[in-house]
């Protein structure tokens, strides 16, 4: 599971400030602070946006999800 420390690490590695991330996600800086402190969690859509903004390769995850869906569909 991705926690607040992970979110912060990804953001700082990408060279993005909390204010910039808030702007990109359409929320306020306090929300980003709360996510990084573990006070709140981003919704699924925001989490994926966070990963994309930080240039994290989500292809392996989406590929695995596709394989799971195909397996269920074939049963």
C-alpha cells in the first residue's frame, strides 16, 4: 500500500512542491499536507494522477489488472 511517506518521496523526487501538486490535482495545499502526513488518503483517481504527475510507470500495474480481468472474463 502507498502511504504518506511514499507520496512525499515521489513528489520530492519529481521536484514538485506541495503547492504545485495541489494545483495539478485541483485541491489545496493543506490536502496535500494531510495526504503526506497520513491524515487522509487520496481517492483512486487522484492517486493515479499523482503517479502520472510524478512520472511513475504505472504500466506494470495496469497490465496486471488487465490480466486479472481477462482471467475472470474467461471463467
